[in-house]
C-alpha cells in the first residue's frame, strides 16, 4: 500500500512538473490540430493498415498449409489487429464514416444477431461468393469485418482451420482482404495532401466540413468525449447488466477471442495519447490548466482497474467480487467524460453542442 501511495505521489509530481514546464511554452490551435494528425491519426491508421496486411498474410499461410501452429499464428495476428483498430476506432469523423467504413471494419453492436446468422448461413451453405474478396465486397457489411473474422477464427468449429477446413479458411481469407482494403482506404484518405488531414488541420471557409478552427477543435474534443461515452454506453454497460446475476457476457465485444479488456484498454490508450501528443491542455486558461492532471490520473486508474481483473472482462461481470472492479471502471469512465466536457471543452468555450456518439 505504501509503495502504491509513493508511486501515485511520484506520478502527481511528474505530471505537475511537466505541466509547469509546458506552461512556459505556448501552442496554437493550429499546433494542436497538426499534432493530432501527424502524431496520432495518420500513424494510427497506418498501423491498422499494416496489421491488416499481416493478418491477411497469416490467413493465406493457414489456408496454404493448415497446422495448429499456423492457426495459432493467425489468432495472434487477429489479436494485434483488434488492438490497432481499438486505438483508432475512437476517431469518429472523416473517411471512417463514409461508405460504411466503420461498420465494414467492425459491425457492433449487433443487437439482433444479424451478423452471426449471416456468417452461419454462409458456412452451412458454403456460399462460394463469400470466399472471394471481390464478391464479398457486395455483401452485408457484417460479413466483411473484424466481427466475422473473430467468429471464423474463434467461434464454433474454428479448430477445423488447423486441420484443413478449406471453405472456412477461404472465407476467412476473403474477410481479411476486405479488412485490408478498408484499412488501406482509411490510411490513404488521411495521407492525401489535399484531403481530410489538410482540411482538418488547416480549416478554411471554402471547406465544407472544417470551415474554421473551432469546428476542427470541436471534432477533436468529440473524439475524447464520444470515445469515453462509447466505452461506457456501448462497450461496458450492455454486457454488465444490472447485477452479477443479470450480466450478459456474450454481449461484450470480442468475447470469443478474449480481447474485451485489451480492446477497451487500447481505446483508453488512444485517448490518452491524443491528450499527450497534442498538448491540448496548453490552450486552456490558467484556472483550467491543471485539469489535465486529473485526466491523466483517471487514465492511470483505468489501466490499473483493467489489470486488476483476474478473469476475462465478460466473465468478471458475472462474479460478485470481480464485478466491483468493473463498476469502478465505469466510475472512472464517467469521470473522464465529465473532465473532457466540463474542463477541456468547457475551458475552451466548446462544451455546448456535443451529443453522444455523433462524431461532433
């Protein structure tokens, strides 16, 4: 306990020192916006593209030479891909909202089980059109993304991939190519010299989406605010239910692959990186500037809570003692929502107009 207290105090001193040093410098809104693009958004989408490419290659190897080792390697590549997506998924504006890209990457929540039924139908009927990336592109978004791939690699019958289930593997490989195509589109859109990155970081009245710095800054703050709301309202609460007896672990994202906790941790990491690399706190007035210390403490609290769990997050919701840690995580998430809205957005005069998960 004393060691934990010491570490907490040390962290407080480090944050305070960094803030004091930072306050001696000045940043502009333009600096913040350019940093968001160059240090977070573009690298995030590029990592997603690279991991999608590696995933597709692993699936090809598995199909060409089925084995337990190749199967496990494909599963490992999937887990890395989920982390890459979860870090950048919090960006809910721009190209990801065009052409159904967000749903093509991850169709969730699927409250009616539409995606699962479609996947099972393809497998039972051995629909050849789903085993081709080209024809799969014309089908439901629920068949083209990470949710479908998770079922194929971790769902009922997935072990047959290690022993040569040719159709299931070709289906999985086609899904991988669709994921790679979508990830590539996202990376390329953000890398265009005269595209979304320029319009966001250098807003102007001639742009239809970002006409001034306030609109760009509002979109960036929306990533933080709506990111916390997504974790709270869409990722955690639905599977937690009202109590341990009423928990529904199969409503959790990534429950089949055991990646629920890792994906939520990655989303927190993404938000923390945005606050860090953009130095957005330097735009705040003096009476709000130290609020970032509370933000960073809450990120640390979220990490500790997730690491404290002794079982997968969906199962933890059904256990009376483990559930307390998840309830604490909800408290932390709600605190972050308040800090983002009241202290960051409010301190910049932008608190009005944000609505849950609307990408504003």
